[in-house]
RNA sequence: GGGUAGGUGCCCGAGUGGUUAAAGGGAACGGACUGUAAAUCCGUCGCCGUAGGCUACGAUGGUUCGAAUCCAUCCCUGCCCA
């Protein structure tokens, strides 16, 4: 057997670092491998960064391997200092449990948790029971502080201060690997490239404790061509939960990615065949919009399902192309008292503007339209005449649309 | 515990008694240009507002006509010593 999922992952651009490329490649080609990716429950929803990891897991599962989703009920209480300049806010146990449950629901959209096909585990189950002295003797003896301090992930914390609490994160994550190896025969840990230090910690610990060959692999972080992290919006992260990031906004985010990032996103965030990805990625100038539409639709479909993706696409076409249905664009429900009220106040109440000042400014800058006519007066009122069939369309800036419905 | 340097708007960071809603940069937002792209240029970027007012520089008190700026106490962080 020579074909390996490893090659697929590599071709699609997922792989950043690997402990032993040839051995991992061979292992993935010749046996069913149990592997894991960890997710710390720092928020009540997964975001696009996690989605990349889920895509990798999905590819692996399709190739016959068994994924373990580890939610960090234990590590989440400590907080991973990797890539952070400040200590994370401490979460309460109740928060963590709530978040863990949400994660599980969301993961089920991408991973098949059918019989023995995949597992969800919570490292709180074993980490919380650990005895300090035992752990120190058992695990602590295998780590030298010198090596740990040299780890990339602590670099920028050496200046800002790194607490002992967070310093132990690597130990805990390494212990997870060992524990999963013992419980499930785990052979491989995967994670974002920022997890490299933590992952090799686990690989080494497990090797030393058991003598078994185990491996680590990191996947590319989702970054824009200018190096910035992808998936950040004005409102923060791009969430997979539609309550936190509306599907329409989610779709629009991908519809609007930079030309330079289109091919990469198609490869990493969709299951389209690579020939198709290359073809779409090579489109030039205005034609690349075609690729962006497909990207937006596909990613939205994977995350929110076909129906939601259709709605988002339809809403986008209604707004930008004149076709499609406007029904699914963000909607503001008008109250009875709104007729004759100031448009500005209605939009602030509807969340379109964060403050009246912001709205007023936007109007002064010619950034607001009502039914395709520029609004020039900040104090203009919304009247029945503005409505057609009980609806009006408001445009904020160049491409944010809201439907007012009575 | 001792010494020392700090805590400023979304982030970084200037500012050491009035001219400071607070320089500069980044992010973000609006406009022009475009392809729902990028780059560029112009503008905006605490809240309410016609004027004008209100709130804000870790927290709480105080000095002063007037404080982000001075004093006191407290909280937090870095560094050095123990």
C-alpha cells in the first residue's frame, strides 16, 4: 500500500511540521491510526481556527483512521500560554462544562461519531484526579526546565511574565498524549502549528514512558496572505455558531476574502478535488469572483448545512446581483411605534449602529441608503411611504444590507 | 518581604498641573477608484447633541480656581534582591 492520506493532507497544504515524515506517511498508509486533536473550551463556540482542525480530522476519518476529539476540561482551567502575551481569563468550572458540551454538538457536524469511528473525551476526567506528588515523580522527572524554557511557545511570555500555572500547560498536554496512548492506543497527535512545542512534549513523554513509537504533526494556521490571522471580523472571531455569527455574515466573510487567499482556502476548507481547486484558484481578475462564490457556498454548506448555505447565497444574490430572494438577509423587525420615528433611532435599536454618533457620522459620510436613495439627513424619519409591501431596504456602507420588516 | 519601573482610549504608545477627548502608529469604519478583491488617495474613529454638555487615563480618597499629570492608601504587572 503506497497511497497515504498523508500525501493528500500535504497536497492540500495542511501540513506544517511533522516529527518523522516518512514514518508517519507509512503508518497512515498501512494501518488504522488513532489520533487526536485537542480543543480548549475557552468560548462557548468553535471558530474557524478550530474548523481547520476539524477538516483535517474529517479527511483522516474518511481515510479510515479514528479521530479522538479531546476537549480540554482540565487544560482549559489552566490556559495555554502559546502565542499569548497575556494570561487567559480564568474560566469557572461551570463555564467550561457548558463550553465542552457546545463543542461536542458542533463537532458532530463534521465528524462521524458512529460506532467506534470517533471519540470525544474530556481530559478533565483524568487530569483532575491526578496526585501532585505522583505526577511530579512520574512525569515531571522527564522534563527539564531548561528545555521547556527554550520552547518557542514560551518565548514571548518570558518578557511579560509566565506563571507557574501556565508553565504546566505543556506538562498537562503531554500527559494527555500518554493517557490516550494507554487507553486507546493513540499514535498521533495533531494540532495547530502553535502547538508544536506541546505536541513534541507528549511524543517524547510517551516514548520514554512506554518505549512505543508515537508521532506528532501540526497543520498550517489559517492566515491571510499578509500574515494576519484569518477569521477575525469587526465583531471578533468568526464563529461556527450561527447565534454568534449569522450565516449570512459567515458566507459574506468567505465571499470577500483576498484574491491571494482563495486557492488556499478552497484547499483547506472544502473537500473540492484539487484539480478544481487549482482551476478556481488560477482564475484572474473579475473571474475569480466565481471561485469566491464557490468557496463561500461550500464552506457555509459544510458548517451550516445546505439549506442555510442556499439561503445565504440567495440573500447575497438578491443584494448584489438583483436575483435571488431577499428574505434571508439580516432583518430588523419594526415595532408599531416605529412608523414616523427617526430612522437613526430605529437602526441603533436594531443593532445596525453601535451608537447614534456612529450612525450620524456614517450618514454624514454618505454611507447610508434607504431603498437605494442616499440618506442625507441624520434626523430623517421612517414613514409608511418608505415601505413597499411592509418592507424597506437599508444599506450601510458598501455591502451591508438590512431588511426592515413591519 | 526589600528595592525599582510601570498600569493611558480596540491594541501599541506619547503625554508629568490649565492650550488634553488626550500626539503618533496599527486595527476598524465611511467615501473615491474597483471585481462584493487588493493597493492607493481622502475622511472618520468616547457618549449625547444645534450650540454646548457629559464621561474617561488601574481603584478610592485628598491638595488645587483647575489633575491623566501632585499627595495618600489600596489593587495589579515587569525587573533585581531574599
